[in-house]
């Protein structure tokens, strides 16, 4: 009930504030050198999707164009705000989320929702296969008897939360082994500056910083192409869905996920567990017990057989 009422209030709030979006969309259409008959909008945030939906018919009538609104749900979480009545198509990560959103729309009396199930989109650059030499180079990193460097990717989210945690974690891992090399990727912003000033003093940390989101994404993909990244430490947000890649691909690192915060991150964890990409809660408890007891991992055990499918913990 709480989500139902909150969604309704937020829905009307977004649609009451569309003046800026209306002007921006007109500017995009008017600045085209060639005349256009169709505009495709891909919305990866429900705020944008609802505002475009609210002005869609008005712009179509004034500019004599057809607007196609595609909504990409970015978490496997059927939060009601992802239902956009004017969307021509909604891409969802699972049948579960699609059915839940469609049922919500039916209860509200909206037009039937057209959706397609599409596992989380992963960059084609990261989906390319490694050659044999590159694969063995990555595999040697997680061999405790190897002396090769262990390349760890740490993308810092736009919210820049938990920076003190990352500082402590990076230093602690480096104390455990000098093999670790950390690739920290983030935006340059006032709230990340103290963290960056600390990291720049550590020779075992490589920084990739930009004020532009697109450049941050490019830097992230560049790191995976240039280095054989074997581990990534991140939140269980949409970034963690690189777990759909296998270690034989450029982006196929082992995902070390922090504790989930907020409903969508718990839903994402459940998505990965349903697909066998993460240990179950029971398996996770066994792993933690063995770690505390410093016990070995029997490679012939039933748990080891299950672990072949895991892409993170």
C-alpha cells in the first residue's frame, strides 16, 4: 500500500513539471538539419519516461512526428514507477518483473503493457571473447601460488557512498598481498575529491576520473580491454549484471558484491541467485564458515560443482 500511494503522488508530480522537458525535446527536433518523421526515445530512468509520456501526444501533434518511447527497466525490481502508460515498449530483465508491472497497470485501469524480457544489456565491447593467452593470464591472477598481479576494478557510483569503506578495503587487501593492483573509476566531483587525493598517493591504485558520464563509461570499458580484470568490487546495482558474462569474455570478472542497500539491490541479488550466478544463502553461510575457520575448499565436493556456475559472491 505504501508503494502504491507513493507511486501515485510521484507520478503526478513528474507530469506536472514537464515544461523544461518539452522545450528540450522541441530543441532536439528543431535543430535537425534533415526533416524527421520519427523520434525514438530510450528512457533508462522512470522520471524521464513519465515526463516524455506526458508530453508525447502534444509534441506529435505540433511537430507532425511520431514519437516512440522505449523504457529500459534497469533493476529486476517491479517498482510501480516503472509502469509508463504511454510507453510503446518496456524492456524488463525478467518475466517476473514484467508480469508484476503488467498486473499493476491492469489494476490501475491503464492500457495493457507491452513488454519484452531482455537480460540486462551488456556492452558488446565487454562481451568479446579472450584468446587463450589472455584467458590464462586472467586465470593465473586468482591462483594463490601465482606471482602475477591481481587486477581489481572498483567503479565508484555517482552517489559516491562508502568511500571510507573502499579506502580501508584497498589498503587491507594490499597488506595481505602486494600482488593487488586497483583500478578506481569515478566522476570528478567535490564530494569525491578528498577520496581521490588519498588514492593518488598510493602507487598500487590507478585512477580514471572524468567529469563527463560518457567518458567514465568509456574509461570503464577501456580498463577491461587493456587489462585482464579478474575481480570487481561493486554494489549489487545494475553494474553487477556483468555477472551474465563468463570469465572467457573481456568483461567476465568475478563480482565481489557489497551488502545490498535498498529494495532494488535486494531484488538484483535475488535475480542473480535465481539464475545460479551467486551462491544461495545456505551456500554463502558455508563459504563464510570455511573462511573464518581458514578451512580448505574441497574441489571434489558438491559445493565445488555448484561453484562452476557462480560469477560472484
